C-alpha cells in the first residue's frame, strides 16, 4: 500500500453532521472525493437532501441527506441506523454541527447557554455514543470531532465565553472517548480550526481584522477546503496510530 492509498475511503460510509453548508459541506465533499459514500444530517432535512444530491452529482459518490437533531438522542440513533441501511456499514462520523452566540457573559441568556452546550457538547456525545454502538460490533471506525482554537484561547474582540468553554469540552471529551474506546478499535480525534470564511464567521468585517487577521502569523483567514484535508487524515487509515489527538489548523494564530 502506498502512502496515498492510506487516504482512500473507497467502500466506506461517512456521516457528517451539519454537513449541508460551510465547513460541514467542505468536509463531506473531501470525504466523497476520497471515495466515501456520504450521509449528511442536519436539522434542515430539505437542505441536507439538496446538498446530498448536489454532492453526488459533483463527485459521483452515493449520498443521502436527512433530518437530524444532534440534541435529541432518538434522532441521533435514527440517523445512524439510516446511515447503516444506506451504506451497509458506517465507518466514519464527523461531528461538525455547532452553535455559537457572541455575547459577554452577563448578557448570555439561559436559552443560549443550553443551546450551545446541548449542541456543541451534548450533540458530540450523543452522536458518538450512537455511532459507537454500531462500530463496536463491526470492529471499529473513526470519529472526527470539530473543535476550535477557541477551546484553547479567548477570542477578541467578540465575546463568546460559552462557545469557548464548549469547544474546550469537545477537546477533552475527544481524549476521554479515545481512551475508553481504543480497545474496540474506534479512533477518536479532533480538528481545531482557526478563523475560516463561512456563513457563521464574519471574517471580512474590518472591525475584526486587527485581532482576527493581522495578529496571526499568516495574516489571513482560511477557506473551508483548507480544513477538509485534516478531517480526511483522521477519517482515513493514514492516521491509524492517532487517537485522542487535537490537530489545530489556524494559520499559526495560537502560537503567538
């Protein structure tokens, strides 16, 4: 097997949460281009279905879009079962769905607190458990959590304390699940992006440029397609000896 062969996902099925736009769509596209069949799940089932159809037409891979609420354990279980029925197996989970509110701590509402923690932490936990119940009897698989450099820093000038705390929790949950499930040949890793141009991140806002862009060594933001290869690495056999790892991809932001 050549080194490039270790990135091949032909014959495998991957489920990407929040995969119909932005980073999630870039991850789904990258996995499909590596040979995987894709299941895209998000609260907006229609948007997921449209994204899956377009992905299939672009890449030639089979793709399914479905409604999925990662805060609902029953919905997580149903999505995993649908993925197994669609692909015949499920080897890869990418926990990408997330929520964020920019607000100082004293202004965060109880509902915002619950939404962020239930989605970013509870959603990762429930989806991972649902997938593990399938992966364990099948002999293993790969779970890739999408963390953030915000799990290691405090972002400025916007304030988002609950989001930051949730991503720190994702990083540690990644390590905890990696330890617990290593005996079942389930690898659990995380990718922690820096500032990326998506619908959720106003990277072009001049008011944010000094802290978001100019303070970073590379002095630019990333495009979603620049983060996708890191997800592919953890999803594929290329990372066969990696588990419990958090890979920061941030243009050097966290080194200064």
